[in-house]
C-alpha cells in the first residue's frame, strides 16, 4: 500500500520512477548471468586507498550489452515520457555514433565536459543525456556491487572516511536510514544499492559532531522522514527513521518521493553540497 505523502507531487512523477526501478530490476535479472566481474578484497583496498572500489579497479562493462541496455531504456522512456518522445527519438537516431566502451567510465568519473560535448552533438540537454547514460549503467553497477553488499554493510567500515560517497561506485548519497534495532545510521546509494554505516550524530560532509549543532527536522504527521542538518557547513541528509515506522520501505523510491524534504531543506538555507 502506498503511503500518504504530506505534499502533492507532480502528476506521474512517482509512477515513472517506480516503473523505471522495475525496468532496471528486470534488466538486472536478465544481465546477471551474462556479466562477470573480478572480485577483490574490498575492505583492505578501501582502508588503504580511501577511494571507491570501482574507481580503484576499472570495471569493464560489456560495451555491446551496455549499448543494448541504453537503446532499450530509450524505448522505455519514449513510451513512459510522451512529452519528451521527440527528444528521445533525436538521441535514438544517433546511438550508433556513441562510444559504449568509454561512456560508462566517463559517467562513473562524473566527467561533465564529456557529457556536455556528447549532449551538444546529439542536440539534447546534458541533464537528459546523463540521465539516460547513468540509468542504463545502473543494472550493471548493481550486479557488480551485489557480492560486496553484506561486507560493506557490516561492522568493518570504520576505516572509510568519506561517508557521503558510496565506497563501491563513488556516487554521492542523498538518503540514509536509522536502523530500528539500534538507531545506527546507514547511508544508501541509489546507483548501486549499496548501504554503509556512518556515525549517527555527525555531519556526513564536514565531520562536525559538536553537540547541539547536528539537528533534525521533520514534517508534522510524517515523523519517520527527517532531514539531519549541520549548523557549521549548512549541509543536510534525508533520513528514514525505522524506529518511527516499523514497515519496510523501498529506499530508492523513498529517496525519490521525499523530494519535498529537499525543498524544505533548501528553504531553510541548507544544501546537499551537490554544487
């Protein structure tokens, strides 16, 4: 049963992301037996290098399968986002001109210049092109990350000193949960679905843990969904407190549907430091 949101989201917004997640899950199941990734001693590498695993070890994605996924996602979006169908068709007509071996690496490296150049070549906005390139990559990232999930979510991550960044794929986290049994905080990566522990009352950006300067805000009637804020760097992180609501949630969808918390945080002068 869908929960009742404290605000009204744009029509079709949440439904699109639910369908997108289902599409990616189906694609991940299909690709799972097709993709093989080398395994590493992830804890030792993270402790010694303090860089995400997929940056340290250049994961090689099958360019043909990535191209297939990219084109299939364009088809999906053309059906589900009728208002931009013509723009999607513009990309589709030039898909053979893209380098599907290089593109995943550039997306993981957050190479904005490369993305901007390709978007200009395609005649579309950089945001739209990045959305397609990134979401086509996510089923592969989730397959590559899955063998490490239990280890990363365990008690051995105290040596990871960049709590806002996923220790596997390097994406920035914008959502966390407080575990019901003990209130410990676990960050969530919506790219590769990895979770890792960070300190409960400490800013994930600047490390501030001074009493009284890390606080939380919630919306009346929506107590389980919170914003933790830092008075020093003005950063914030959205959080689901399992202690307030015993039901299980889809962390990916919870992050999407809680966009009203991002708006509230920005109105109060806080930032997720994406800029």
